[in-house]
C-alpha cells in the first residue's frame, strides 16, 4: 500500500502540466502536437486532445522535440518564465527562448519542409521604357541529425527593348551533424550570367561547419571546405580548378517583426590564391503577417580576375514581396 502511494506521488511529480484558458489544470504526459492539436496522456482517462489556442500555460518535466514555424527542429523543455509566459528552452541553447506561438509541432512524426518564395517587379514607360523582374526561392528541411537546403535566384531587366540583365543562381546543400554543433556538408552551386560572359559556372565539394548559434532570435554558422569549379564562358576559354571555400550564414532578429540575414561565400583557387570570387547576399525582412513580408535584398558578386572587358564587381538591390510556407 505504501509503495503504491509512493509510486503514485513520483508519477505525478514527474508529469507534465497544462493550464487551460478556462483555468482547468491537466496533469499527464504530452504525447505530441500536430496541426494545432495537442495530445496529452493521463493515468485516469484516454488521451486528451486539446486545441493549441486553448492552452494558457505548459510545463514539461522531461525533454521534448519541437518543430518551429520556420521548420527548425530542437530538443528542450517547456517552462514558465518570470513574466508568466510559456516558453521553450532549447537544451543546447539555454539562453534562447521560443514563444509558445512560434511552436508548430511537438514530437512531430516527420520533419516539415519549410521555405520562402519572393518576387519583385518594376515597370516604367514614357521617355524610357524599363522593366525588371526578380524571383527568389528558399527551402529547408531539418531533423535532429541532418539539414537539407535549396536556393534559386533569377534576375531579368530590359530597357527600351534591349536586355540589360539576365542571370540565374541555384544552390543545393546537405549538412550532417556529426556531434552538435559540428557538421559535415556537401554543397553544389550553379551560376549563369550573360553579361559577365558566364555560360555556366558549377561549384561542388565537401567541407565542415560549426553552428555558433542556433536560436530563435539569432543563428550563425561558419564553414570551410574544398570545391571543384568548372567554368564555361560564352566567348572565353573553358577551365576547371580546385578552390578553397569559406562560408557563413547569419540571421538576427532585430525586432519582433524585423530580421536581418546575411550569407557569404568566398572561393580562392588553390594554385592561384590571388584569383578568387565572392558572393554576399544580405536582406532585411519586415513581416506584414504570419505569411507575408517585405524583403529588401543586396547582392554583391566580386571576381578578382573576370573575363576580358568585364567589371570585377556587380551589385544588385531588390525589393520584393515574400511568402513563407
């Protein structure tokens, strides 16, 4: 009898606790949350299903896995902070807090593909006829063990019926976390730019990375690797070489609805270190609602030894409307 009572007390003390918006309290074990419905197992009834919007407070006794609205997967625990708010504390980033509203799923059955689509366009008529269009696509799928990402950029402009810009860029990358925060990666990039005389530049190779930050308000990764480059020019000589690759990606939450992103990639030829290329893409995002935002992007591309009669630096400014899925 005594041992049964002790076991019962231990079970309750190690249980998860929920407080509903009507004041009711539920003690049990959080089994998961998908599509806005939280499932809680209790020792006195069948699993209880509760709408996320009906949860006023949540505390978990043990670690759980969550997926954020942006597709990130984290391990950690829910607790009530000093302000009385439900927050999620990542185990490996205890100084970060995720708001309850930012949690998309708990112990999700499968990782979710998340991404962003942006588009911008401009048109002018009269003394000068000018038109331009810019399209961007980013997608990422994250699990506890790996991360896959893809990006596509397309830029086109014409003035008085004459094409003045046409280029496209695509990148694929796979990261495998050996032991967090260290990971190995494989990356591939393709570039086409008519006005830089590049018919196709392909870059692919392995490397290693370090995830400095991986939080809700900020993230930073640094990478170093080797890549094989194959460049086919429209009028010049095609060539292949091996290059050292350095990369970084920074995301900072400036305010609740504004964030800054910067992705840098630099390549230096192993046999000619003074021959290098750099691509930096920085953007400022201002959220309009849960799905839509305004995005201002600056892209700088630099080639220390471009083809004949081609300038070393290209700079683009792009204002677009972005949809997050």
